C-alpha cells in the first residue's frame, strides 16, 4: 500500500521547521515511498506549507486553544498541511479534510483524529482576518529579521521582492553549445510541443512557458541540455574564459557552472573544480559524466589553498561563494526557516576569507568573478567594496547589464531570474 501523502508532508515539514533539516535532503527520501503523481502532490504540499508557514501558523493559533507540543508536533504540521490544501490548492475540501484526518493513523496520532477533523472543519467556516491587522511576518510570510534587512537594503521595492519569493519559479534551460545552437534547440523544443517564452540575449538561457519533466526535454539524457536558472547562466558568460587558459571554480558543487564553462570553452588548458564537501563533489563528477566533460575535481577548502594548491596560478577564477541563498527563496522556501541573522554574519566572514585567499591564486592580469545567490548587500556589493578598498591589486570591471558601479545585483524575478549577485575583478600589477 502506498504511504499517505499528507502524513509524509507533515513529517517533512516537521523535519525542516523543528529539526532544521533541508527540504532538498528530506523530500526525495519521502518521495521514494510513493508512486507517480503522488510525488508531485507531496512536493506541492511541502513547498506550499513552507512558503505560507507564518500565515498557516496564524490560522491554526486561532483554531487550536492549546498548542500541540512534544510528540504531538507532527500533528501540528498535519493541521498546517490540511489548512494549506483547503486554502491554496484545487483539491476539493472534503477530500483534503478526509485524507488529512486519515493521516493521523500512520503518524501514530490517531487520538488526535477528532481534533484535526474539528480544526479543519472550523477553518472552512472561519472569517479571514483583515490584512492590515496582521503582523508583517504573517502578511508577507517571511521572518521578521529578513523583512527588516530587506527594508533597509531596498526601501522602494522590498515588498516586490517578498512577493517574488512567494511565486512558483519558472524552468530555465541551458543549451549545450557543443551540441546545438540556441536557435536549433528551440526548434527541437517546438517539435516536442514545449513552448518557450523568453531567451536571454546575453547568455542564451531559455525560459519555458511552464515547467516540464526533464525526461521530456529533447536530448536531456544525451547531455544536450541542462536545467539551470537564467541568473546562474550569466556566470560562464561573464567569466568569459578563453582557449588554453587555466580555470579554477573554487566552490563548484554541484557543478552547474563548471559544466557550463566547459561546454562554452572546450579547449581550456585546465579546469579545476574544488569543493569542501566531498559528497557534493560527487554530484560535480556525476554532472561532468552526464555531459561527457572533464575537469580535475578536488575536495578541499578554498580558504586553505596551502593544503591542496600546486602553486600554479590561474587565468580566471570563479568564486561562487557559500551564501545565505536569499535570492533563491522561491526555489527553496525552507531557507526562510533555516537561516538566521547570525548565519549571515558568519557567512560574510567566510566569504571574505575565501576571497582573500583565492586572490593570491590568480595570475596578474587575471579575472575573478565573485558570485552569490544572495540579495543582501553585506554579502554582495559591501563585501566587494571592502575588498577593493583593502586590496590595491583589485580593480572592478564594469558589467554592462548593471546600472550600479559595484557589480550586478539581480533581484528575484528581474527578467524572471533568481536573485543573484556578480562582481568582476581584474588583478592589476600593482
Ligand atoms: C553556491 S554553492 C556553489 C554552486 C555551484 N557553483 C554551481 O553552480 O553548481 C556553494 C558551494 O560552496 C561550497 N563551500 C562552502 N565552503 C567552502 C569552502 N570553504 N571551500 C570550498 N567550497 C566551499 C559548498 O559546499 C557549496 O557546494
């Protein structure tokens, strides 16, 4: 018998919110317990609950007199799963309620069956609270520390950023230029009845009108195309590697940008893909293998090059730094509940350490591209401003798409892309 999808969803949200586990780690293991369409439904419910968590919590507080604690916490998340389905999905209310109530059994919360049933039925009759009376975290479904930071960074458009984070993200494709031009691949998509609605003029990234199963993409198994957001695809274009150069991608896993660089410039002298996390480095190897590409992979710490570096400087370095991920919340809503303001401070220090260290690995005249999937100034333009102020050999190279002088800040949903930051630096002979 297939497992109850609502029970799995409650378990997944409990693991993320209460145990601090990442959605990307939890969900696939739970999806493996169910079949076909149910996998998609489980994903939809888990993403939805994590997107709307404060609002769902607010509703449940109105309906349950005594909060469910301790061993009953999983039932608390089951209630949120129920409310989410009724409020935000097209599942008929009666089915959402009965399936959710039935989940109390596999969750060993059968004694709470009547309570879950009563709460969901009361919710169907509940008059919604007026928006103005809600606190900002409930109104915008983000943690208050993050809203505060956004208001300070983007006084004009912080609300637009929060709204963009709530949207379901589009699917972008990267065409392997070793196989097809973007135009040719677009024709193949058309023949497969897959419609596109935008092509980025700089990177050639293709945005699909609506997401499809990767196995339906022409040539996916043959490595002719990969799935990668339009913002992430700017990296290879901006780094602009040339034949016979030595390249370092020093935070490479899972390897999306390493592979893109290799597809774009097949005749490099060398490509070194470094990552501190050995398990994640295996994903770089898998991606290289799928695309029939070669790179030297090293498990090592970019802030300690003395341990792994052979002393030969690189022509170009991509530093896709460990970051808060605040630009990709629409793809990873769990980020909102896993990150804290203190994490940001630690990340800023780590980014600075890596930047300082890998700079000495760059040849004079060489280029370093600093990238994050963050939208917080301290990880982005302030980090780079600090670096160029303290490093006389560092010189900023303007990025044509940017309207500001210190790098290029892409906010979520600008041209439908993820939030990202890029700064391009040249090492002069100072
Ligand atoms: C933003 S992800 C990189 C994404 C990758 N560039 C891509 O396009 O697929 C950041 C990576 O940095 C790695 N990392 C974190 N700290 C590191 C360090 N000190 N040295 C090297 N890699 C590190 C993480 O394991 C993670 O894989």
